């Protein structure tokens, strides 16, 4: 677009420009910011020029052309010399001295970011995951295959893992339970750090603090949270397909996780989701060390024979990939489905509804088991809202929708549509 047109739009319709070009994408939005900044600089320069204009004084020629009449004093009253000295003389023309420091333009207000849907085809192919059979074939080269658990073997229908605590809050009828639960976990880790110089805690440690804050019995809290995890966690279909292919080839597989849920609980959770043949399950809270600190990898490696090769699969680029590679372990990165999809999910919903909506869409489109066409994805992501709203309205007023249906059929019959 011509820059003059840009400047005119910025001057006359800034609101429309912001909305239109923000929707176009980041490149146009950045360009728009630069143009707005240029206009601000021009405005400042105009103000400076106005201040630098010299003060206008009457010229000598104008004074000569229009001489003021001289009033002669009366003879009896001569003008004293002191009065002559008090006559005001014209001031010489002066200018305002130039400003030595450069003028910095007024910063342009930040344009609020707008989440746009995926606009480059099918969102489900954006990660370019290989087929599950191809992924499994690459793992056959190793003697032991290690899997991360949460967001790799298991998925949750929430945009963030901590959003599960809002469900717990509903069960306890405590509006602020989610914050209490997160603060209690943080406090338990701080206590553990002081006493034992590590931050690995269990659900028991967390709910000892929750009990003090809320009165919820520790045993009850642990049981309810674990049951809620059992209720909402489900197997990742892509990784489960890889797991079954490796199992059919007799491969040794282990699970390795940084988590506060002990092994006996974790095993029940995995078995409920169809993972029944892990040789061993390593959880950080059982060993007082983690993948984050790299100590858990040392324990896993100590259980292997010297000539055995191991590979680890996980979603966290730091703890599952970089730290494992620093210990000499080969890795395969399974990108987190929520990191891939959250940037495309709609805003404006309540916190829990928005989290569940994003979690369902992300885990369905980005797990990698299947590719969908853009039309199907559009209906899956957005069409459900309209259908749900339609049927809710129909449930509230069935008679109105019966008459609506008759009118619609009549219009089609007469050829109006």
C-alpha cells in the first residue's frame, strides 16, 4: 500500500487501521507500528519548527512610512530629562536557541495481540509428525525405550496441567482451591529444599499443608486428586500406537517422570489407560532426584548393561531432551500438543471452559495419529459451538423453533432459497 495512503488512514481512521492490519498478521502489524511512529515524529518536528520562528517586530521602513504624530509640550511645562530616559525602546529580534538533545518520539501504544486461527491449511499437519509406524521403526534400533508420562504417554483435556485443580475446587465447593493447591505445592517444595536440599515432594507432603489451610483431611485430599487424575487422563493414541508396535517386537520399555505421584499410583494410572507392560516406572518423588536435576537419568543408566543402548521420548525440550543428551542418552522429541495448539485457540471464555475447550481441540488435532482436512477441522473447532447454541435455544423455546422450521420448509418449497 502507498505510504501516503497509510498516513492518511492513520490520521483519519486509526481504529479501523488497527483492526484491519492486526487481522492481517504480524508483518503488517509491525509495519503499521513503524508508520504510526513516523507520524508521531513528524508531529514533534512540526511543534519544534513553530517554536523556532523568530518574534515579529515592526521594521524600520514601516515606522518611517507611518510616523507617529509628535506632541509638543507646553512651554510652561518642559519635559524633564528623567522622562526622556524612561521611553521604551524596541527590542531587537530574537530567536529561541536550538535544542541540543534530539527529540524522542512519543511511544506508540502497544496494539493488543489477536489470536488468529491456523490459516495455512490443516492445523493437524502443522507439526509434521511422522506416521506412528515410522516413529516406532526408528526406535527398534535401541535395546531400551524410555517414555515420559504426562503429555507423552498420557494426555489431559486441559490447556494447562494446573487447571485440573479447578475441578477439585468444584468438588470441594471452594472457589479459591486452585490457588491454595498451587501455593501449597510451592511451599512444600521450599520446605523440602531447606531440609533435604532437593525439591522432590509427594502428594502427602502437599496435602499436609492443604489440610492446615482448608481443613480437608490429608487422606481425603490425596484420594480425591488421584481419582480426578484417573477420571480425566487418557492414553495418547499416537504414542499408544507406538507402544503397541514396540511391544509386539518384544522391546524393553520403561517410564520416567518428574512427578509427585508415587509409583504405585502411577502404575494404576498407566494400566487404566492401557499401558500394562513397562519393565520399570521411575518417578522423581520416589528417588529424591529428577530429570530436571539429571539425577534420575543416572539411576536409570545404572540399571542398564554396558552394551545396551537407550532412547528417551518426551515433550519437554529441556528435561526430556537436553538433560538426557547431556547424560549420553539418545532422544526423540514429541512436541507438546498444547504448546502447538494454544496459540490458535479462541479467547473470551471462562477460565475453566476455555481450558477444557482448548485441551480437547489440542489433544485431538495435534496428537499425530490422524490428519484432517481444513473443512473438517473448521467444523470441529467452531461448528460445535453454533450447534450447541442452537439446541440450547431450542430446548428453552421448542414452540418457537417448530414454527421456525415450518417457515424454513415453506421458503425452500417456494424456491426462495
